[in-house]
């Protein structure tokens, strides 16, 4: 882009001469036109909560966005999960819905868009600077005006702009890694909420079964008490137990509904949207691997990228200590005489030299390094803890299923036969039923702990066998 600046020679060559005020107006008008041509305008976009609320409540598991995403995912090597929410939404299908609708992921992706916008426009040259010096001589002379327009450009000799461009790109990739980390965390949180909801549903089903069993037994024991076969106090214990289990059933019904709303929140589905969730309590086992944790954990990947950002910041601060050259043409008219030349300036890095910025960037790099290393240590330690916990849960699960459950089931069956034969044993029956119910709840709780431990291991190992985005030079 070339800028034409009227000089005193132009004024002298003009038939009537170009006066200083006219020259100033023309230069100012030219500068204003250039500024307006390169400026952007503001467009107001007010919030509309009513429109957004209608759109949000219309979101469902069969939405076009989810279906399109499921089709794209099915074409990938790992896209083995089918998507058909019409027969109920499974955990795998729920993960697809969450990746599309989850509100936290929406914000995270928009923030990554901010980083991309910064990277797309980083490293641009500084805008040229137009200046005007207008003076009037106090002594009486034929031409008392002194006019000196100039144009200054900054030539980035220091390499600062290139460093800023690479820093912005590294920051963008770090933000993309943060999005990947957020996606994985949402999927893990969804899986945890799903298995907790499934465990509550299973516990509710078992409680409903014991309540139904106690209804029939209360009727028979009440009849036996009326016939004098058993004391009324013993028959009353069955009624008390039945009432207690009904109270427990009401509590579980409330918790199941609350947990379902938690799942809806993670899915990004409104509380009243039509959706039927399919329970999923058991979780597949993943082979614990420190090597996979090292290269695939999303948090480790993100912290590694943030360390690269800290290095790019240090490079930029070091580049900023070197001077950039400021130069440009200058014209001046004084007492009827015109002159044309150049102006130039270059700072001398002998007092400041960006020492504070460099020192801060070095310290931030050490913080990023320590954060990366200590987070890796914590996750390796957590993986070892989960391994040990999982072994204990598996041993407990095996013992309960093979030994405890058959014993209490046999005891309850024998006690029921005695009562039906009228040979007493009502208290033994009650105790046996309670023990059998508690044993089944223990099985559910152990399965929940097993699935939770497996989910925690999955969260450490990461979603893929591939590293994050490659570094950019």
C-alpha cells in the first residue's frame, strides 16, 4: 500500500499554490478514508432466553445433530456402537448424545474457537502511523506556517512477530487438548452417573421384591397369630419390617429420579424431554498400563502442551528485548522552503531490555514443568491404588457370590418351609429374609464398586492409543 503525501514542491508547482491548511485537510481526509476502509463494524446480538429455552427443550436423543454425529462416528475404526434410541438409550448411545449436547463441551469448544481466532491473526505487522506537525512562526514572515507530515512503519527485525505467531498456535493446540480433556471427563462422569443410577435401580427392584414377599408372609403370620400358632409379637415384627422396607423403597425411588436428572444434565437434555434410559451396571475391564497412561491421558497431554506454550512465551519475551526499526518518509515546508527525507528510530536495550518479562517467563516455564511432572506422578500413584483396590473388590465379589448368597438363600427357603408346616421358626424366617436381602444389596454394592474402580482406571488410561496433536515448529 502506497500513501501519497503532498509536499511543498507540489504546492509550488500548483498554479495557485497549495496552502498549508488545504494540505492538512487533504492528508487528514486521506487518512480517515484509509482508517474507515480497514475497520470493522459492530453488530448487536442481544440474548433471547425464550428462543433458547424452546430450542433446548426440543433437543432429544433422536435429534439431527446426534444422528449425523453417530453416522460419522460409525465410519471410524472405533465406531462399532450402533445408534438407535427408539428402543431406549444405552450408555454407549448416551455418550454420543453427551458429545453433541453437553453444555460444558459447548463452552469449551467455543473457547477453543477464541484461541483459533487469535492464532489466525497473530504475528501481523503493526499498523503504520501517520503524524502531522503544524506550527506557525510568531515573527512576521510571508509564509509563517511550518507543516511536517510523516509516515512511520515498524520493521520487525527482532523476530518478535514470528515468535508471537508460534505462541498463538501453541496456545490454540493447548486449548484443543483442553477440549479433548473436557470431552473425556464428561464421558467418564456420565459413565459414573449411569452405573450409580443402574445400581440404585437394581437396589430398588430388590427392595420391591422383599416388600412383595413380606406382604404374603404378613398375611400368613397374621392368620397364624389369630389361630394361636405363633405369638402376636412375632407376627408384628413382620409388619414392622414390611413398613421399614416400604420407607426404604420410597427413598430409593427418589434417589433414582434424582440420579436420572443428573444423567439428563450431563447429556444436555431438558428435564421433561422424552427419553428412556437402559441400565448398565457392569463395566468392561481395561488392562492397566502405565505406558498408555503416559501417552494417552488427556490431562497429561494438555499439560505437556501447556509446557510448550510456556517455552514459546519465553522465546517471545527474549525476542522482545531486541529492537525493532521504526522508519518512514517525512516532508516539511518551512518559510516557503520544502524538504523531503526519512525518519528512523531504534531503541537501545541497555536499561530495560525486557528483563522483567524474561524472568517471569522463565519462572512460569518452571511452574509448567513441575505441574506436568507432579501430575504424572499423582496419576501413576492413583493407578497403583486402583489396581490394589480392584483386586480386593474382585476377591470380595467372588466370595459373596460363591459362598454367602447360596447360604442365605438356603436358610430362607428352609425357614419358609418350617413356617408353612406350622412348626414355628417365624423369627428365623424373618432374620433369613433380611439376611438374604442384605446379601443381595451387598452384591449390588460390590458390583458398583467394581464398575467405579474400572471407570477410574479408564479415566487414567485415556480414550485412544494415539498421542495428542503433534507439536508445531
